[in-house]
């Protein structure tokens, strides 16, 4: 696999195959590889105060009776009051569902779908973090196209059945900035009986409109900001360092190209800018809750990373995060509900990221060097040191922002390594998107390396 970074166009005059250009050496087309990439996202509205415009947007979509989905914590906050007033002022009938689980499960997804069916809504508005938006996607899907739950879940855990047709309109209004669920066709949940985390991936479940109002972030406590910030960074770094789209087998038909296409020139640009912004503002936003400039910029970085990974896809840190979150023992985190064990998504991701990027940098050192530059760091002369430099910077940020010290900091030990590796190895969509082949033995070594960092 050729290694490289940046965006340039070099014409190949001999027309050897259908791809007569090379956008960058990294995107050299493999035999049988895809020769095109597609860019998709929700429509987006961004700015302070835009939450008040949601009612008018819902009316413009032809909605009359909306399902307003949120969770109990967000329902008690000021953004909920603003959104509800906007919907009332637009003359909409509102059915409120505020029982969204902070970390959704297959059962909570189906409970939300039952509510949507019984309430007979003609569209959805979601207000909350990724859990709320993902739950609303699932409620829209299962209330519109009912099926046994695993039918739509990613293979090999589920059957990855294509969504049969269009869903109802969905306006997603995030109150966090890490998951970027408002931009993606991905909904993630815990599968309780299997003790695994997996997801549903389909362009059909992507929200119609994402409304990003940075004033919604004012309530977030420091560790929640840190976890979201690391989710942004990892989304962007994983997408930029993913297997290039030209190394993935070409789809059998033009409508069968997956959402997680691999690294591509468009996603590269949004991801690199997201890394630059997050590197500049993450520590500021965590240390000073009144630094609205920092939080506004992080929300924009989350949007950029969301568009990037929504079209490129993530790889190892996210694959590893699924069993880390799904097999939680007793850990709870300040800023989240503590009535049951919970490893928040951003924390479950970043405790794996330094170990994972040490490995992937060996495959594509130039790509990882470009990440170092985006983080504002010098690039080591020895390419073998690039992964270590990237890991060291992430660990330093983890320490200054209060992230637990690796897997041991969230309750895992040496005895858990094989179980975690086995759970991650089942995340085929993510594992296959890494820039190098990854075996079960590799994953065991990665989880072992992620146990403790300092």
C-alpha cells in the first residue's frame, strides 16, 4: 500500500484502467479496488440561537405531529425549554419521549420504537447527545420498517439487512459534540444478551437536518467535554489513517458503496481541520467552563470530524471501544448517571487510542506524521518513532483533562485481555477499515498495551 498525505492530482495519460488519475500516492488503486468515492451528510445548520428555528424547519418539512425525543437530564435543561417553545410556536402537535437510555441498548431502542408507533408521529426531533440521536434513528427505523432487531445490525453479529425504503423526517439537535450523530447513518447500542456493542449502518437512518447550537454545550461538565473532545480527535485521526477507499473492493453496483468507504480526499480535509481545532481548544474548554469560544470551536470540530468519518469510517480505537463499553464491570464517571456501571463512549475510545495508533503508524507512517503536524507537533526524523510521538501526545492530553489511565483506570486487568480482544475482533466493519490487517493476536497485544499508560 502506498503511503502519503495531502491532495494533488496527477493525470495518467495512458488510460490503463477506469481510474485515470491518482489524487495522492496513498490513493493508488489496487486491482479490483474502488475507483470512486461518494460524499454524503445531513443538511446542517450551525450557530448560536438556531435551536429556536427548529419549529419552522419542522413545518417546512410538512410535519404536523412530531415525536420529541430526549432524556430525563436534558429535559430539565434550558435548551429543552427553548426547543419545545419553538415547536409550540410553529403550531405542531408534540409527543414527548424522555426515557432514552444514556447508553442505549437493543431493548431501549425497541421501547422507543414502540412509543413512536403508538404515538403515530409523522416525524422526529431529537435533543441530546449521541445516545438520544441514535435512539431516535432506531425509533424511526423500527416504527417505519418493523423487523426482528438483529435484522438491521451489522454483520457478523447481525444480518445487515438493507433498510427497505425511506424513513420519516428527523431533525437532530445535539447537546454534546463528540459523536456527530446528527451527520451520520450510524446508530450504536449495547446488545444485552450478547454483552456486545454493535450498530446499524444505513444512509436511510441519517437525520434529515442537523441543528447545531453551540449554546447547548454550556451545561457540560469538564470530564464530559474531555470525553467528547477525544471522540472528535479519534474520529478524525482514525478516518484520516484508515485504509484508502481505492484498496476496498469495488461495489457490485453503484448503490452498494458502503458508508465507511475508507480514507478519501474529501474526508481528509475535514478531518485534518478537526484535528487542528481540537488540538487548539480541548484543554481550554475543559479547564474553563466559561470559555465559550473554545466550546463553540469544538462543536464545529465535531461537525467536521463527523462528516469525515461518516464517509470514511473509523477503525481500531472504535472497534476496541465496543467491548470496553459493553463489558463494563463497576466503573462510573463524574458527569454521567451513576445508578449503574457505565464507561462513556469517548472514554471507551481514547483509552485504546494511544496503543492502536502506535500499531497503525507502522503501516502508514506518513499519514500519521501529517496527524502530528495537525496537532502542532514536530515530526521525528525516524519514521519508527512517529507512532510513539502520537501516542505520547494523546497520553499527555488524557492526563491534563482527567481521562482515566488506560483500561486499568476503567476497571479492566490482564485477565480481561482475551475477552476484550474477542469482542473487538467481531467488529468487522471497523477492523477491515484499518490501514493494515489485524488479527486476534494483534488485538490481544493492543489491549495489553492499553492497560496502563503512566
